[in-house]
C-alpha cells in the first residue's frame, strides 16, 4: 500500500527552507565578521551581503566602523569584492562608519537603509553604480568622501540626513545634481584641479567664476558675489533661509525676479551696477522687479549716483510676470521662462527701500 504525503505538507517544508544563505564569511579589520555571496565563480567575484538568507534575514551584526576588503580568501581562492547586495546592511543600527574598497562596482538597492547611526561613508576612487534608496533613512551621515575618479554625483542619495554640513567636489566631477536636497549643507568646496567648478566662501560657481551655480541650503550670513560674475543660476539662492544680505557685483546682468522670494531673513540687497538689471517681463516689456518676503524690512543699496534711476526703474505694480527667455540658464527648459507668475505689489521692492550709497 502506497503512502502519500500531502502536497501542502511538502510545500510547507520547502517554504520553510532558506532560499539562499550567504556563501561564506570572513573576518575583516578589527575582527568584524563580513558575509559574502559568490556572484561569479569563474572570475572570482563576490558581493558583501547580510547574515543568513532572504527568508531568514537575521538582525544585522554589523556595528562600529566597518572597512570592507578589496579581496577575500575562501577555500584557497582569492575573490574580488565587486559589490554590495541589496539590503546588505539593512537596519544595522549600530553601524557608525563604512570604508568601501577600491574595485567596488555597485551598491544594491536599500543596501544601508535604516542605518540610523551611520556617520561616515568613504567611497573608493573608482566609479560606483548606485541602486535605489542606498542610504534610505540614514539620518546621521555627517562625513562623506567621494571618489577621485567620479564624474557625476546625485546628492539626493544623502537627503535623509540633516547632519551633512560640508562636502568636497573631487577634481574630475563634471555634473552635480540635487545640491538643494541637502537641508543641512552649509558649505561646498571644490578641488582646485577641477576644470568645471570653483568655490568661494562655500558657494558653488563655474570654473571661471562668471556664474553662481548654487548656495548650500543651510548657508548662514552674507553672500558677497565677486566682480566678474554675470549671472546667478535660477534657484541658486532660493531656500537658503539663513542668508541675511546679498551683495551683487556691477558685472551682473542675469538674475531671476524670484531669486529672493523665499529668503525669510534677508534684510539687505546691494546692487553695484549703475544700470538697473532687468529681471522679468510684463507682457512684452522687460522690467526690473525684485520679489522679497518682507519689503518693509528691506533695504536696497545702490550707487548714490544711480539712486534716482533705480527708483524710476523698479516695477511696483502687481500683475503677471514671466522670466526673461534670454536669461534661461543652460540645462533649464526654455518653457519655464514663459510660465506666468502672479505677483502682488505687497511683495515688491519699491522706491522707499532704495538707498543711495557711496561705493
């Protein structure tokens, strides 16, 4: 007589088995256990992973500062560490720092999610491919070292931390995305050998210092834009609520009328040009318009010899305004320039705020 084992019972056993455990473990620097999966047995590639399996993901044992090796030995073979798997360090709440190895090629989705005490991240020099949400809910990151060979960076990956107050742009970087996503950033510095960017007083400019590209959101104090700067990139100063004054050079010719519209603590604007800068269009006419939070508490300092001209040029009547198409920065869709913005007269700088000064 044959006996049949119920299929549901069999499935229950199969489902209870780990789908995949880590392949091996090794002892790293400071005696830390590090877990690995073999991703290419022929080329001897491994990735760092978590302890256990997908179905029985044990509480992370990673803690303190972990230095990942570039190579690891297992069964008399030397493997190259080329990746970090998805969720490898997920919820490692005692992890405080990670030093990533040279030769690392990728970091998987949500690899460090929930590492709430992670403060330091040191990337290798080579380019690393990033997954989604790599540092999701990492709220304590305060020190980041980017790779020397990196050509682009999306700073949005660190947006969950308000403690990252400064960052250094390496020499080969040509593209910076989402600078404004870092709420706690106070200064940005640039390697002197970078051919594309420069930094003055912690603010980002293009290399020849003719365009102010971005001011960190947590910047505090006065912004003194040097002579030679001809344009301020749209949104470069917006959302920087710690700015109390802005000193603009005589060379400035391109400025958005909305640039100061959200600077709550701004109390003084200095415009050194003898000729008022047109910042907006009303209908077909270009006008000089400055929108601010509190006009009554604002002072607009201009050359004494040009005070009358500024008072005459400033637009003080509310209505619909658009950006000047000719001032559209490179990389910004021209369609943005023609979107009309309704501005109330109560938010415009007027004649009363103009103060002629000897400059």
